C-alpha cells in the first residue's frame, strides 16, 4: 500500500465523505475544502494532485475504501457487484429514555426489595435493627439518575 492509499484509508476512517447526486464529496485532509470524486468508468477528482498527475489520489482511495467490491466467479462467468456500506442509525425515543433514567432508582429499589425478601434472614436478637433491609450502595452515574436519587432523598 503506497502513501496515497494510506492517506485515503485515513480520510475514509474520519468519515467526512458524503454521497452527492453527481459523485462523492470528500473533505480535504486539512479540513478547509471539499473535493468532488466521480467513480464512473475512469475515476476522477477535482483536487490538484489528480489534475496534475492524472492518477488516483487519496480522495479516490478514500471513496473506494467506503465501497466494497465483491467478485464472484462461476466457471467462465465473473459477476462483480458494488455494495455500499451504510451506517445504520436508530431514532431515539427521548421522552421514554428520560423517564427510564429518572425512574431507575425507584424501580431498582423495588426489585432489590423483592429479591431481598426471597433470602431467609436470621432473627436479630440484640442491637438496633437496620434502617433498611438492603445496603445503600447504589449511586447513579448520570444526571438524570442523580435527579431521581436526590428526589428520593428529600
């Protein structure tokens, strides 16, 4: 792998490549411009390196890195298909997420209480009985959980 291919892989890993109707828009490595890459029969790019050399530049390698070529050979017939890698994103149901985070402590305490009731405890003969039937070791990690924790403390 030569230096241009390595820089192309780095550009692809940064992920600033967007498919446009007329080609692929690739952010320059310095971050202050974009170049248009077309992968027709002969790849082309609007960067100075490609215009000067007329050979594949790092921007073309970056786009090719995002596209996986699969070649299947059946006897004397070769089938080449082009598969694009697509980043799958899922919509977040924020009201449900916020409710789950703020009610986490209350639900946890109920579940822990039910679990502790399943464990046989010996009768206490001396001393003061514990204030809680379970240890208080649960501390929230997020702000939403902390609001529920503070709400329970008041």
